[in-house]
RNA sequence: GGGAGCGUGCCGGAAUUGGUAGACGGACUCGACUCAAAAUCGAGCGCCUUCGGGCAUGUGGGUUCGAGUCCCACCGCUCCCA
C-alpha cells in the first residue's frame, strides 16, 4: 500500500491503473478525462517482474510481432545512470541537500547547463528562494491543471521557472541554476533531469526559450562542430569540452563516465523502466474485496485464511454519489481485528477487474475443485493455453497482467510454466456501415438512408459520407447478428463472417455479402438434393475410403477413370488438402470457405458424369468438410444423403462424428500440365505437356513450339531456364 | 519525432513464399427462362490498342532469366509510444 498521485476517473468516481488511461488521457471504461489525485492505494509490484516480462517476449513466437513490440514499449527499459548534483548555498558551498537525476545520456554531463525538477518534487518548496517564491507557486498551480499529455507532447511549448537555487555539476564543478518545468514528471525516474540543450531536443527548445547556455560536448565523428540551427545533436559521436573524456566515442563514454561517477561517489549505473506498479484499488462495489483489515494498534492485518473469501454485502444501497458504497455500509466494514480483537475497519476498496481476468484461464483446468483454485497437477497438464483469441485492445492490459500472474504463481511453486499463452490471435472487429453528413457533422442511421447508392441526409438532402467504422451507438452503425440469424440462420451468419475477411482483420459488415453467402448454402442444398433425386446415397458407408479404393482398383483394369471422374477427384482432394492446411496453423477461414465454393462448383459441372462410388466420395467429402463451417446444414445434408438414417438412434453417426477426410495425393496428379513459355521473362503462350516430362524434354518441346519460332525469330536462345511442371523461360 | 504493420480491379480479398497477378465472392453488364419481376442458369468484367501487342500490384530506382513477393529511397494510411 502506498500513497501516490493516481489517475482519478471523475465519472466512475474511481482510480485507474496507468494501462487503463489512453493516449488522450481518457479512461478506458468511461471515456472521461482523467484527473490527478493524491491517495493511499493498493498496488501489485509488477515492476519486480519488469525484466522477465521484457526478456521473455522473444519466447512468444506464436504472438503477433506488433503485440510483442507494444509490450516492450510499455515496459520501456532504458539503461543509464543516476547522477547526483549537490545543492550549493549563496556562497557556492555544498549544502547537505542534493538532486539526483536519471539520464540515459551520462556521456553528455559536461554539457549540462541547468537541472530541472518536476514541479511536484518534494525539494521544490524547501529550495525555492524568497524572491522566486511567488513565481514558483503560480507556476506549480498552472501545471497542476495540465494533463500529462499537455505537459510532455513534443509540439507543446515547454514552460518553466528558475527557483533561485544552484547546484554543482559533479563532473566539472560548474555551478548551474535549478529550474522547475512542466515537461518533467514526478513519477518518471527521480523526478529530476539534467538539462543538456545541445544534445536533447526538449532541453534545446527549453534553453532557447529561456536563454540558457547551449554547450556542445559531442560532435559527429570525423566532422566539424555541429551548428545549432535545426536543433539538438542526439546521435552518437565523439566527446569534446569534457575534460579527461575528450576524444572518447560517446558510446564508450557512457560506461566510462558512469564508472567514474561510481568511483568518485556522485552517481551509479541504473536501469529505469517506464512500467509503474499496478494500482489495483478501485472505489467500486463490483469487484473482489481486498482482503485486509485496518486496526489502530496492529496496522494492516490480512484476513485469516479460514475467513476467506470476503464476500460482498447484499444489503448495499447505491446512492450514485461519489465513493464506494461499501465505505458507507458500516455493518459490513466494522469488524474485530483478527490479531487483537479490538474494533477495526475492513478495507472497502475492491480489486481492479483485471485481477480476476489475469488467472481465470487457470481455473478451467480444475473447475470442480472446491478447496483450491486449481491443483498443480491439473494446471500443468492442461496449460499453457495453445491458442488464445482476443482483441488487440488487450495487447498491454490483460495480456501483460496475465503474464505477470503466471510468473508470480510459478515462483510460488503453484505451476510450472513461464508463459500463459503460446499462440495469440488478435481478431479484428466488426465494422458497420456509417453515414455522416460532413456539413452538419451528424451521423445518419442506415434505416433513414433511402437510396444507399446515393446516400443523402433525409432532412437537409446533403450528400452523405459513407465509410465503415467500429460499431458505436452514437453513430447508428451497429449490426445485430440476431437479425441475420433470424432471417438466414446461424450457418449463413457464420459462413459470412468467416469468408468476408481473414480473422485478424476488421470485418466490414455488408448485407449484400450475407445474401451472397446464403445463396451459396442454398446452392449446396440443391446440389445434394439433385444427387439424392438421382438415387445417390451414403448409406452403408458408400463413398468412404475403402469403397473408393476398390472402385479405383477395378477402374484401372477396365480403362481407368473418365475425364469427369478425374477432374472431380482432383477437385475433391485439392479441397481436402487446402482446407486442412487452412484450419491448421494459421487460421485462414476465408480461403477455406472459398475452397468449399470451388469444390461445389466442380461438383456442379462433373458430378453427373461420374460413377456412383466417385460421386459419393465427393458428396461425403463435401459435407464433412462443410461441417465445421455450417454445422446445421451439414448435418441436414448428411441426413438427407442417408449417411445417418432418421430412425438411427446412434448419435455417433452424425456428420460431426465422422473422421476427417484423408488426402489421396495420387488424385492430385495430372497426366498433362500446362507449360508456360516465357521469352525473356514475358509470358508468350503455353503448351500442353506430359506431367512427368524431364527438363531436357521440356526444353526441347519449348524450343520446337510455334511460340519459340515466332518470338526467337530463328535464333537459338543464349540461356534456357526450365522449372518442371511450371514454365520454360527462353532468353535470347 | 521513434517503433510496428500495411498499400493488389469498382469493392472484400487470393497468389504453393522469387515462377502464368487478380483465385473465391460481391457489385455491375449482356443473354436464357418469365406476361413481368424475383429466384435460377449461361456469358462478360484491370487499363490502352492500329487487334500484332503494349501497360499494370502506392511512386522512383536496384538485384534477377524472372519481382506483388527481396534490397534502397520517397509518398500515403493504420496502430503503439512520445
């Protein structure tokens, strides 16, 4: 528990963790502009795991690169040094006070021309001189009303004020002024920075504004001094004006100056993280109560194990006014201290919602256990999760917290793995069609748009902007899957969603495409219905592997398969191959559905020319391949084809209990293939050639072709590239 | 400003990882069926063309027999961090 400046959501009347405040300084839940407040709150020490959380990211090979990058940025490890600047009195003598700054550029210390404190820094009040007090107070007041974003954004002016005191640069003994400025934050590092205008852009802007000296101490290697017109020189280089470090490359100077500081007692190497401890206190009713009791004599006492869990009261009144309802329910919070028995007070803060979601997946391994959340045996046998699916919005909230919990539980010996999720799929969002009147700025509901091909404002008649955007009530662009399910059924809805876009991309919801998917399913029904009319049936295992194998054996002795049969078998086994690959590994459901469409198209043209066993193989395969995508229709078709008789009580004969079709690679082989003839890399035509022709044969065929005669004009090519089964490239 | 990713027909999107760009679907056009419409079926559908072909995957270069795919620079968009 610690006192800290926290993010306060004025709408929800609760505090928030840093991860829950977006880049505009707004609450992830309410959207309110977050305020800063000083409160005593509970934290989890996630910073103790900062190194591990960062260093283990490369292990997560099944995660999207960008999620790993986002986490790395969020943790934000920077290596540098803490350097101490003694505060001097009016006569220039060192006092007992000193300012410690954090910097990633100890190599630039000889260029420090001032030191800046955050306005909230505890030493500000004590060090401010009398003549500066009024300015300092006014400035601090101004800054307290600014958001973190306003204070630190690059394009915002940097403001500050000198507080009157001076410090001594420990590297060269120079006396430099002490300032406070809005761009220095109390929470980051030590809340103090050294100002090196020549080599830091913010310091440069600040120094120019307040006419502070700019002294260059690093120059580009092998070049003259850098002139300060554009701004600070922030790249690596060679040191100058740095005493005994002159001539040293800046990369080496970082270590050398840090070592000197350590030896002489004015600094030390330091690794700094952007990650802060996780603030978990919430002033809400809904949440798991933080299980501690506050006793005047014993202090903070954990609720004894036998009294856990602490349950929320049911007789609570929701006033809707500020603060937690629990704090207003004395009958709930008044308890006796478990240590001394004196009257004490139960903690009324509850835990952040992300606490529970950080380990819920572990509970799935042992859901009926009433004594423990899970046993080690159960959790180790089921976890880590093979494939996790979630939105990109969890990239640094839930997915970082869950990793942290897993590592803590591992260190407590409660489980044996380092990372909770092996593969991560960040699925896209459904976006609805959105109409906006750009003159009035108003959004128009699709139902009010009379003609979607020429959308106009029903009131003003203005032409409307049309685009797809994340669904939002205020934009009237929500889509209700229930409407589609009612009209077309769940199978159509599923097929549409899977086909329209790859899973990690946003999906533009378009009613016309839903209609198209519905047509495809109807086409499948007619295809199977037609087959049934012609007497085809899957009863007694017709069309399964063994039967087909026998048919093929017989066919070979009696002249082989006809053209329809060959084409159909190739289509069937291509579909098996492609759909199996699409479902395995990277989930490419959109191309899997398109393969189903191709198979259905091939069946429409070839089914009637095939013998019954091969037609049945195609029908059986189609329906089984369809089953994961359109489970209801697939079962109906299976029933219709008498794969399962209606009276058959055995559920195991359902299409969903059938073995996945096996690929017969021989079916993919063609007798002849189309050989593309290129001349100088350009396609000039193609030849029908035997599939098993060797390189020499292909070259000869290509050279003898009309295409070669026409384009080579009788000359022999200087080079011939042959890619068997694909192409021949003739280079004149 | 730093980082990550992306850029392909009218649209959503494919492309065995360097080998016929535009699969599959939507939209659109034409035809068949129909009194008519819907549905269904068939055909067409990147651009230009003197009908030989030429040009096309954001732009400009490069590597290669061959580049949507690899390399360099630039432009634009999205997200994350400032």
